């Protein structure tokens, strides 16, 4: 009788173990849910094997990477997350030369003085051409207001 009781207990334990194993989520289901968690994130994919999720691809920034990893960790059935993804480098900044801005402002300041020419290089404004003596203070004041490093007056001053 004792042998029969042990056999029965073993059979029940085996049945329970198989039932619990059968109740676990399949990798395909976990992957589908993980992909839903990553929906809207371009260039990123997830694979699942034995409950371990592997994220790969490229995120636009660190914040979206962290958010995605947290979302995948929250998927039912995910045991662990391996993040093999990268973060895209930031875009190169657009460099606008200070001379470009200064050149534009100098041109606007000299619009009323068509005989005066100006060249801008490394923050230095060089005047050439001709300027009336009475207009010279106005020209110099307008250019000084732009805060160049220096103003070189090589223009011919006329009476």
C-alpha cells in the first residue's frame, strides 16, 4: 500500500509539473507583446529565446532606449533583457560663421552709402571705396554698433 501511495504522489507531482510548464508563455507570444511595447520606435527589433528578450537596432536618443528597455522588461513572460542596441550620434551642429552674420549686418548698415565697400574677415571690417567726410562719422558709428573686432578704414575720404 505504501508503494502505491508513493507512486500516486509521484504521478500527481509529475502531472502538476507538466501542467505548470505547459502554462508558461511561449516565446512567440512574448515576442509579439514585446514588439507591441516597442511600437513606434523605428529601427529597433526584439527577439525572444527561452524568455530572454534581446533588443537590437539603433535608438534616436538615450531616453528612448531606456524607455524601450523598461517597456520590454514589463512584458509578461520576459525573464531578462539584453540590450544590444546603440544610440545614434547627435546630428552635427550647423556652424554659422560669425563673419556671415557680421557681413550681412555690415551690408545693411552701408545700404545708404553705395560708394563704400566693406570686406569682413575674422571679425575685422575693412572699408574701401569712397565716402564723404560728412558721412564718415555716421558710417563708423553704424559699423561700431555691430561690435566687430576692428574697423579698418581704407576708403578714400572726399569733401
